[in-house]
C-alpha cells in the first residue's frame, strides 16, 4: 500500500476503499442483483419481461439526465453533498419497491432510485478519484469499481436465499437496509472532495502530469466541435447496449434453458466474481498497456461472452468461457470510460465531458433491456438478443481500435 510523506497510508486509498463499499451497495444491488427479481416479480405481479425491464430503462434514463448536467452540478455543488443527498434518495427509492402494488408504482420508485444511483456511484466516484490520483489512477478506479462486482457476487447469493424465504418485497426492504448501514457512513464521514480539503496533494504530486493534462485538454464546447468526440459518444452507446445483455439477463436465460433458480443464483454470483476481477484487471491494463489495447480487449471479451451464452444452450461448459470473458467485457463502463475520457480529452473540463460520456453509456444501458426484452417477447428466447449484442461488441471493438489508433498517430505527427 502506498504511503504519504509522513509514513502513513495515503488517505486517497481510504477514499478508494469507501468508494469500493459505496459501489458494493449501489451498483452491486441495484443493477447486479436486478436479475434475481425479474422472475419472481413478473410471476407474482403478472408483468411481462419487457414491462419489468422498463425499470432498468427508467433508472438508466434518470442517470442520463444527471449525467447530461454533470458539469454544471459538480461545479456548483460540493461532490460530497451531492453524494449525501443521492444516498438518501437511493435508499428511500429502493425500499419503496417493497410497497409497490402496480407497475406504475415500480416505475415511480425507479425514478427515485435512478436519481440516487447517479449521484452516488460511478459519476461522482470517478470525479473524486480523478482529483485524488495523478499516478495509478487506473488501478484506483479499478479497485473502486470492483465493489459493484463483488457486491453482486455476494448479494446475488443473499438475494437468491432471501427471495424464496421471505418473498421479494421483504428482500427489497432488507437490501435497502444494507445500503443504509454501508453507504451513509462512507459519504458522510470518509469521502473527501479532494486532497486540498485535508491539506494533501494528489497521489503522484501536482507537477508535470497535471500541467500537461490542462494544456492538452479540451473544454466540452471544444470537444463537441470535433468528429472524434461524436464518434466516441456513438461507440459508447453501442458498447453499452451490448454489455447490458449479460448481467441483467443471465438468471432469466438460465431459467429459459431449464436450470433451477438456485443454479441461476450461483451463476450470477460467479459472474459477479468475474466482473470484480475484470474491473481490477482492466484498471491495471490501462496503467500498463495503454488505452487501445485495453479497450479493444474489453470489447472483444464482451463479444466472446455473448457468443458463449448462445453456445451454452447446446454445450453447458460454454458457461465457463462466458464467466472468463464477461468480467473484462462488462468492466468497461465503470472502469474504462473515466480513464479514456481523461486520456483522450484531457483534464480541463473533465466533469462535463465525462458527464456526457456517462450519458451516452446510460443511453445504451437504457436501450439494452428494452431491445432484449422485446426480442424475447417476440421470439420467446434470449438467443436472438445475444446474437445481436455479440455483433455490436465486435463493431465497438473495431471502432475503438480505429479511433484510438488515430489518436496515437496524431500524437506521433505532433511530436
């Protein structure tokens, strides 16, 4: 563990630990445990899969709205205060799922959950880590975002036992209680806006690295005038549509293949373990191998995971390849995007550009359950959706390779 000048552990790593626990109980519950509720809720309430999938779309839409105005929000308000208000909204919204008596009550709860999730998870966490680290930023972001995967791994098992034992309503309420116990201490007492708040410097110092980022960076308005920016945004939408296919539909797909609910819970937990490892590995890859290799590797793994899901209907061991690949593939949204934004567009207007990038990713995330839910309702199988998403991942890998090659070529010419 890296230490400061006084010999103590650098406080930024405590920030990373708090962000890890926050991700554990935000994304780890809201997104990564969502698949556990699809079958029991739809069977009990009589919803279709597409109607239930609309909850994820609403959550993503709320996150999109917050992301769209992220630059203004985080310039005007202290990021800690935003996280505190967001945590309260998230906990209240998630607990209210337990009281829902109709589809529209679910949707109303999802609005609150989406707003709270946007203000407590990847968006503010990436801004905080960007402020605390000039070196090992990829590793720090990878560790923090790993929380969602480990949270999903652990809490899928918890939800898998709770739902049959106490019902889905009490399960929602108990998971909301866990959020309260874990998230509130992190955002109220541990997380600090930046090193200056407690008289420290960012890890790696404030010298050449920061200066270069400021000189090379673009404002949002400058970036929006470039073709590179809009290609980047378009790829993020496509990639998010594709990667949204595995995590939230794994358990229903396993049920479609005729396996038990408990086996689905085990596979979901293993997939979350893969995601946790993938986020840590991807963060290290960005620090060690650079943007192009790491990004293309992530997208390729996503395509392989989708292909393995399809093959699993004929050859069960294909689930093993899916578990190996899905973690690195699905890690891109929370780990790769914030790193790429700073690498490609600099640090001058990071919060605004990352906000728009996060908007694009959430747009893809909002479309993903609608697309695969609709295809399931029409065809009666998830395989059609997985085939489409596999192709989209391949397209994203090729597009990122070209875009990041162009960036490397531009730097070489400038030198």
